[in-house]
């Protein structure tokens, strides 16, 4: 089933449930090599199984996050998590995965890919080692659901949303958790001037609708004033407010 989803012109190397679309290290993006060196060259322990347990508790600790997990669990078929990263936030999706569904997670950092491959051995759990800035390896109209948690450091975020739209079946869904800055804040204005689609919730919805998505709902996970951690790049002003939100988008058409 899994190989039938992949575009005919894609080169890849399969190693068990890991599919490497980055087939030679020379073409691995520089940022992912740097992240890999940081994760493997310092005493950072990805402790993925422990993270999965922690994320199962976290995703059940807040109504908006719990609804997000319920939404993902209610969708059957082919589910793909974008830029899955080191947090393991998708762990609760694994618990509700039915035998004939599959979950594909994606990243381009070798240490993160290995940590997830070691932590989860389910037959219908796959890991795609792929540079998402270069497009998605799936055929048109092949995926039921895309998910993503905090994708705003993917360089080509607009291109990724367009690719998700291409790969989704009609009626397919895109469910994201993202940080948005308040409309009119210095940070939002600056990000909007830079053409960042995630500058504010309104900017983001406008962009997704321009691609063809319909926004079917959103909930607030948390709000804050100022940075999450000292030294963060954003917000640009200590008084700027941001909101973590879930957002649900549907591709037009009947399934
Ligand atoms: C974009 S954030 C996503 C956070 C992640 N969803 C989590 O919950 O931990 C960081 C992750 O995205 C991955 N990433 C960023 N840009 C990417 C790209 N172009 N292709 C593949 N992975 C990417 C990084 O390797 C990193 O693991």
C-alpha cells in the first residue's frame, strides 16, 4: 500500500519502515546537518519513548489539544505528519491508529529519524526522510489527512501548504497547531511585510483559502505576551501577544 502512494518519478532507498528520499548526504539540506550535529554531538538525549509518554499526557491536558487528537483519530486512511521533529507530539495518534490505516511522519534530520524508528516499531508507522522544501513525494489525491505542529521554521511554508493541497484526496483534511501573532502587533506587521503566511491567524487563513482550502474551525491552545523563552527571535516587541491555535482546513470536493 505504502509504495503505491509515492510519485512514480521519485528516487528513494527503503530501510525497513524508513524511506530515504534524501538519497545522498550531499543533497541533505545544510540546516538539517547542523541540527543533526547538534543532536548527536552534545549530551542531548532524544529519549523518544519517554517523550511519547509525556506528549500523550500533554495532548490530553488541554481541551483544544484533546480535540486535535480526536480529530486526527477520527480520520482513517493515510495520515501524514509534516516536519515531525523531536517533540513526539504525534504519539497519541499512534494509539488510535487502526490496522488498515497508516501514519507517515516526515523530517530530514537523521538523528530524529533514527530516534523515532527505534521508538516505534508498529507495522503501519512509516518515516519519510525528505526535504519538505522540495515538495512532497506523494501522488496527487493520495492522502486523507496531513497534520503538523509548529511548522513556521520550514523555509517554504507556502509551497508546503500548496503541496499538501495537491496530495490530499478531495474532502481530505489539513490539521495544524501553529503560533500566530496578534493583528497589528509589531511582529505581525514585520512578518507580513516579509511575506510570512503565519504572521497572524487571519493572514494564514487568507493564504490557505487562496490555495483552495476551506477553514472549518480553530481553537485556542494558549495565549502569551512576550517571548516563550529568553533570547527567542520573536516577538520583536516584548508587549506583542501571540496565540497557539489549532486550525482545521478541508480540501474542496467529496471524498
Ligand atoms: C518545523 S519544526 C517542527 C516541530 C515538530 N513538529 C515537533 O513537534 O517537534 C522542527 C522540525 O522540522 C524539521 N524540518 C524543518 N524544515 C524541514 C524541511 N524542509 N524538510 C524536512 N524537515 C524539516 C526539522 O528537522 C525539525 O525536526
